[in-house]
């Protein structure tokens, strides 16, 4: 029996993990051990660890790490608390493999803690680029700390190999979130309205906006422009709450204030996978900067108005409309997204992020990979520079060109 520890930090990864968790649980040769941390354990983010248990999973370990603030100092301290907390967990009962996902700082803490324990790490969703957020650096760091890589697309596999990873460690599995969508029984409009205790009209917008952590000083302005652009669209809006990044509390406060006194704008802390996927299937368009708009929305042929730079660098399907931050940019993007012409152009589109069989590929590899020094001791594979042996090779670092 091989024990797989799975780190989950919040709704951002749990819905993606679900099909993988079910397959690990049902696999005779594997034992599932869920480790919950971050937003899952915070009342301010919905205490979503209860949703994991409601789905029939046992939570084996809980690591408290979030500071009661989202300042840069608090985020850095939270990472430190997380490293210490996971170190205690691994010292007490170390799994055979650790499975992580994505690019959250909470997930990074668990990955760092695993290093001195010689604990092999398998990472989902490496090789992606998000130039507007510190997540970019965290994701690439986690790649170098990990021993197996389950990526969403062949392009992302090439990026991971470009970072010096051996090709046998890298597998383009597709995103497990597509498996999760296929396995979810979607709610009808009336059923979702009843679940959310609100009336969902024929046309509404689904909005999610997270802080752009490399542009923190612009957060209030960015959110203000987003809200004004949504208001100009004159459509009901269903907001999902931002995450725990620096600036997240500012985003949440401004959204809450905008929703006050309006029956047609509502914000929800956590919809859960079934209600969230159902909202994607029913909305007229998605607006904001969530990775879900890039990855999952295409499965529903849903137009997405992707605002700003947070997701800059990820591959795009034809349902994505990239816009700037201004009110005019957002309003124009929404106008295009809900037009009949744009909607017709999405009919029959296929996802770039897999075929809905990622979980079986991931679990098969977790079950079969030898847990030996070949896995643990990594080699760096050098790739020749494109200018190697060419006359236009750049000058060496530190060299100086002179002229007479």
C-alpha cells in the first residue's frame, strides 16, 4: 500500500483535485491522505474544509498557517508558519508521495517542507505562465522542488523540460478540472437559483477578480474600473470571492460595498464545484481574471472577458476576450462577449486543456513510478542556446565592448 498525501489549500484547487481524489481513494494499491491548510481552515473564506468532509473524504491533517491579514509581511509570515506546520506533519507521519497543485503560496510551503525529508513530490499544473502575479515565481519554484510533473498541455510540458527537468518526469495529462466537469451533474437554472436563494435571470454575468499581486498599488483603481464596467453592462452579476493574496481584502470590501442595496448583484464566499460549474454553464459571460476563465470556461463555450495582466502568458482558446483595466475596456469586452455573433463563433469549440481523462493518467503514474533514488536524485538537463556555435552569440557576462 502506497500512501499519497494530497495538499489542498482552498476552493481554487479542491474542485480540480476531485476526480484525482476519488481515483486515489478507490485504487486498491493507494491510500489517500488529505492535508488541508490555508483558506480551507479560515472562517473568513468559508471554512471549506467542511465541504471536503461533506463529500465523504477524511481530512487526516490540518495545518493552520494564514495570518489575520493579507499584507506582504503577513503573506511571508504565513509561508513560514506553513513550512513549520508541514514539517511537523511529515516528521510525525510521512507519506510515500506528496501531491500538490498549482501556484499558491500555501502549496509552496508544503513543497519546501518536503525537501529535507527526501519526500518525492508530484506537481499538477506546472509550466504555465501568469506574468501579473507572484504565483508565476512560486509555480516555477515548485517545479524545481518536484520530482513528477503532470501538466495541462504539450506546450507546458516543453516549458518544464526547458527548466532542466528530465523528459521522463513530465507527462501532459490535461487538466483534472475537465474530468471534474464531466463527472458533475449540473444544476438547472431553477435548481441553482434555489441552492443560492436567489433568482437567476436568463442573462447574468459571473465575475471573479483576484488581486494582481505585482500591481498592488493599482488594486483599488483596477477594482473600481471593473465595477463601473460591470455596471455599464446593466446585467445581473454573480460574484465569487477573491482569494487570500495580498490585496484580497481590498477587492472583497469594494465588491461588498458595490453589492449593498442591489438585488441584482450578489457575492458568494464559496459556491462549491457543482454550483460553480452550473453557473459557468448558465451565465451569459464570465468577467474578471480567474484561471478558471482560461481553463474551465471553454468546456461550456462560455465567453470570457479576461481583464488585465494576471493571466498574461497562458494559452488561449477562442472564447477569451483580453481587455485592459479601464471602464471602457471592460464594458466593450462585455458588449462583445454577449453579442450573438461572438456566441455563434464558439459553437463546437474544443478545449486546449485535455480530454477529460487526466485523473486516470495521474493516478496510474502515482501507482507505478518506482520510489527510488532515480526518482529522488534529479539531474539538470542542459538545452543548447539557440545561438550556440553561431557568430551572433552574445558577449559573455561581465565582458566590456570598447571602441576607438
